[in-house]
């Protein structure tokens, strides 16, 4: 029987998060159990419970990191890099869609049918709200420059999010039956969204 690895409480939590991400990405949510993750890291079956009271608490921490990653990707888009402000909006749109499609299992944890109720996990809710707030900031920027119509920026952000999320989910769930180039469909969705919100 292999010996259990020594570990420090200071880094086991991060090891658990890293390994959980690997397991979710490669095998989906069903592949992750507290017992299996402890086994793969090489610690006792009870060691993970020193940091997370149950699987849901672990998943909440992992999902929090995913939302922070999305937030950082969106906030890294610099409007000054684009001569045309609408290209800035397109960059934001593509960044969201690329995030969703590059690892569907992560996206499913964030938004899928098995996603956690955020109100039960304050840190998760804060991270999710911060990611969504990046969409609001971009909408408000375009409104200030009279590119998008006036109106409630949060409502416009919800419209944009609904479009991105809907398209991402359809592609991930393989609900688009006809042979369609996802890049062409993505560009068309973004352009249609822009035309609907653009100021006359």
C-alpha cells in the first residue's frame, strides 16, 4: 500500500482546488468525490474535510475561482486597444464565448443544471456578481460614447449575457443539429446583438 504523502495545511487547500479542477475538466462533475480526490492527492480520506465540509463546499470554492478567472479575462480587455469601440464590444463577446467553450465542464459547474445556489455561498456569489459587473462596465462605456442606446445598463448586460450564454449552452449541449461553423454563428450572434442595441 502506498504511503500517504505528507502535506502542510497551508497548501493542501490549494492542492484540493487544483486537483478538483483537473478532475472536473477531464471527467466531469460526477468524477469528483471527496474520497477520490484525497486518494489522488495521496492524503487520508478525512484530510479534505479539514478544508471543505463536503463536496458542495469544495465545488463552491472551485466555481469561485472560475468566476474570478472570467472576471479577470473580461477586465483585461482594454478599450484603448481598439480604434472602433464596437470592436471592443466584440472582443468582450468573444472572450466570454471562448471561456465557455474552451472547457464546457467548468462552464457547466458555473451555470449548468448542477450549479450551486449562489446565495448559499457568499464568496461564490461575490465572484459571480463581479464577473457580471464587467459586462455592465463595458455597456456603460459604450453608452457614454453614444454608441449604444440609452437605458438601464444592467438590463442591456442581461440581454448580452442571455445571448452569449444561450449560444454557448446550445453548442456545449450539441443542440444545434445542422452543420454550422460555430465561429460564423458566434460572429452573427454578436453582430445581431450589436445592431439591436446600437444607437441610431
